[in-house]
C-alpha cells in the first residue's frame, strides 16, 4: 500500500465516543483537525455520556469493528499514523494489532487508558492489562498516567508525591516494554503538574503551574496534540510543553466560566492557540 496523501497527514483514531461530557473522540477530533491533520475515527463504543454521570446508554461496537475496517482495507485507504485511546476489552486490543499489521502506519501512539488516582475502570481485568502490555511492543509513543504506568509495570501504586527517582524508574521499566518513547503524564506536584519524557535512555521533566482542579477529557486532549505534532514532524519535548500549556489555558478558562468538571474543559474557545501556519 502507498502512504496517505501528501496534502495533509492522515491519522486513524481508535477510541470511544461519548456524546456528552467533553472526552475521547468529541475532543480529539476537533483538536487534531485544528492542528492540520485529517482524523479518521474508528469507534470502540458509543455512549450517551461518559461514565462519571449517574446513568448512561452504552453500545459496544466490538462486533462491528472488523467489518468497518474490512471496508477500509478493500478500498485501499492508507494512514500515516494511528492514535489509540480507550479499549474496552481484549478483543478490541487484538483488532488494533490487526490494524497495525494491515495498514502499517509509520507512527502509533497508544494511550493505555485503564484508570486514574490508583483506581482502575470497571472493565479492566488482568487479561486486559496483559493484552495492553503486549500491544506496547508495537508503539512509537505511549502516554500512561501514574496509575496506568504502575499497572503495566507491576509497580505498587501509592498516594502522595512521587520522587524523581521513582518516576525515572517507572519510565525505565516502561521503556523495557515499549521500543518507542514514553511520556508519563499528569504527575501531581505541590503547585504544578509534571510530565516526564523518556527518550533513548534519557528523561526530561516539564512542570506546568496548576491552573485548577482535575477535569474530564484533558488526557485525551494531551495525547491528541502529541499525535498531531508527531505526524507534522515536530519535536516531542516542545509538543509536550504545548499540550500542557494548552490544557492549563483550558482549565483556567473553564474554572473562570464555572464549567462543571464532569463536562470537561472549555477547549472550543481556545482552539485558535493550536492553529499554526
């Protein structure tokens, strides 16, 4: 297969879709598009709203994903990269592996979404963790948070702040599982949020001043910016800084506007910061 059109890069995105509560596909698609990259979504599930609300409707798209991608293959569609977010079960993880074998994108960002604050999501089992750990071997870049990094490496999670030595050790363990780069995301500090970048045996820690509390969907925005920048040939450290700064602006604006944290961040108002000539 030939690669995608050279007009703009083309990114396939395998992720969930929640109609309300800015997260997953509903934030990733506009962010990546604003940055000048074409997005081609593959839904893993369709929800009326994300799971932090007291009720939701849920459609598991697993039975339809193979047929969906079979048509893409028959039509000889090509992709420069793949960005993969929430995967609901081991079958979907296998589908991602088949996508990589079939379409052979040059870049693969895996955000191993499994939990946060030391707690895993209800769908995550030990088999799920094992399957994701195997998928890491094919990734160009991974963006786990602390909870996910601990799950993937078998490291006990603890509350409170993590030392530089603990963080670098986590990154080194992840680098043994993933041949690509590692960004350990959303690390809480006393008055900041840290992101640690591990590339070829060295690490860089970037700190961003706290702009407010935790909002849904910011991890999706973060990974989306990194995926778009990678396809545009931009350097990882500057991309992480851009993503962290953009999220900080969105959080500050959302808190000033009184947006409920469940509704995510008011990113629409600030998309122009991501548009470059």
